[in-house]
C-alpha cells in the first residue's frame, strides 16, 4: 500500500509540422512534443489562478495536478507517461470505502504477539486498520492508476504535500517500480523505505521551493483526523507502519550522495533486503541478513502453519518498535523516529515461527546478532521487559506473565553466543511441547 498520511486531461504527443505551438497562460509557448517540466499545458513555474479554500472545482484541480506533475518532472528528471486522475474524499468516506481491519489472521496476530505489540485478545488487522483510518492522508492505487486524497475539512480540500507525495508514487509506478514480491515483512518494509523515502524527499524538495522560487497553494488547516485520539492508537504497531516514511528519506539521501539520482534509480533494480540496511545505509548492499532457521522440536500436539518458508522475519525496525513500545528504550521526541538503539543494533537476522494447538497458540523466535555483545544487549532488554511484568519465575530463564496481561503466557529465553531463542506458550508445560527441551 502506498498511503500517506479530478480527472486530468489526456496528454497526447502530437506532431504539428509547420504549425506554431500555442501560448500558455504564462506567456511561454507549449512544446510541440511533451518534455520534462511541462504537463497538459502547464510549465513547472507557471502561476495558476484557482480558489483553494472551496476545495477546487474539477477544472481547477486539473490545473493544479498538471503543474504539480510538471514540477516533479523538473525536480526528478523523469517524465510522467500517463495522466493521473485525482479524487478528493472526506475522512468518513475513506472509512466507509476502505476502513476496517478485515478478517482475523491468526498467523499475523501471533507474529505481532511475539513482538509484544498486539495482545492475545486483540487483532493486528483491527489495530492496523484503526491506525490507518486515523492517519492516512491519501494513497495511489497501482491497480487503477488513480490517486485518492483524504480531507479532514468540512469542505474536502487538496493538500499540496499529500498530492505531491502520491504523484511521486504514480511516477514510480510508470517509470521505476512499486516493489517486488518478498518473503518477509522486514524485506517488504525495506522496499517500502525506498519508495516512501523518495516520495518524502521530493515532497520536501518541492516544499522548499514554495514561496521562494515557486508560487504554491497554501496547505489546508488540519482540523483533526477524528481517529479517536492517541489513547485508541497502538503506538508500537504504528511505529512498524511508519518506519519506511521515517527512515526512508535518509537512506535515499545516503544513496543519492554516492551517485546522484542514477544511484537511486538502481535501488529499484536491487532493493535493500532488510530494514537494517535502511537504518544503517553503510550496510547496503553488502551486509545481507542471515537466513535464520528454526528447527521443529514440537510434539504431535503442536503444529506449524502451512507456509513455506515457515514463519516470518521481524527485522531491526520492528524490534526497535517492540523495545520502545514496551519501555526498554528511553527515547522521546523526534529521536523516536531514528529507529536506532543499542539494544536493536547489531541485528543479523531472525525468524518467528508460530505454532497452534486448537485455539491455543505459541511460537519460537530465533534471532542472530553480529556479535555476542549485541546478542547480550538485546536479550538483556527483552528479559527486563518480561521481568517487570512477570507474576512467576519458575526457572532462571522462564517467565510467566499473569492472565491480566495482554501477553499472559509463559516465556523461555536463552542465549547461545550470538543466537537468542525465545519460546512462548500458554503454560510452562507447553514450552517443551512447542520448543523442545533446552
């Protein structure tokens, strides 16, 4: 999903041999052929005469969209090959059309339960849907080639920054890529970091020219998303969703410093393989994640889900979100969105494998770290979380959280050099049934 936070006139390439090109409103002749920095009769630096406060009528919206496309072409040096229809809807319309979390996914729920982000009595899909319902400002659909902007004002209005961001996604779809199939959530976040990172970069470059070099629409005043307030938001899960938007721009900037926009283009041919590479750009492309495996030591009562490969990878960004949301990382303000801590740095790979026994669940989570010291730092922080909430400690490395806790299960945590292994089950007796004996 390419989400953030009307119809264009069809552009045709027409050769007019022997004819003079028409003059646009800015007094500059239109090109005979389409060219960078010009779209549908508008140059990137043309002024436009529109009334933004009333939400823009259809013809005004076409003008604003065309000029924004021309400006993105001018900044990025890539041509839009197709027009991009834009629709503006209210927050309530968005909820009615696209809101809600969908059906429950036990496999996905157990992955986020392992990260101590979504409790046993809640749904990842519902929490994710709630976060998006409250925060999405617009999205581009690669299926339809259209943009939908979500407005929080009584009169739906066009937000300049959101429009630019989503138009960049349209350009990426037409010229580059919106990602490839991945086996893990971490790899998917890494790809999204390139896509969202470039969109945020161009969005900022565009904004920096407004008022100085370019005449721009004023951004509408935010009137609140109506999402129910921060008490309703699963902030830890939100951190996993937001990671590509926060870490992507600096990653793209680091790659651009290596070789300009051409180096950024190459990212779409070789996406980063992990959020570790995004958070630490020096790790790209050589430091590939370890392919962590989890041997099946369960008895006949506990079974894995029918998936190949078994389980999924959390990755450094999600581990950071887990540690921050559970109080192991004391970072506040904008620094939260750096996704860096001593406890999550040094990640080399991981695999979470959920198990089920009827309506009961458990999992084995194995992680590998660059050094023994890195593994020790992580396991120290993870054990501190469990220790602060445990009602029982039947063994040195076993923790039992009370039923009143959202994660009221038994946990067994062990470290062997650079490898950490966490086994979770509904009871202490279930731990060897799921993860075998130590």
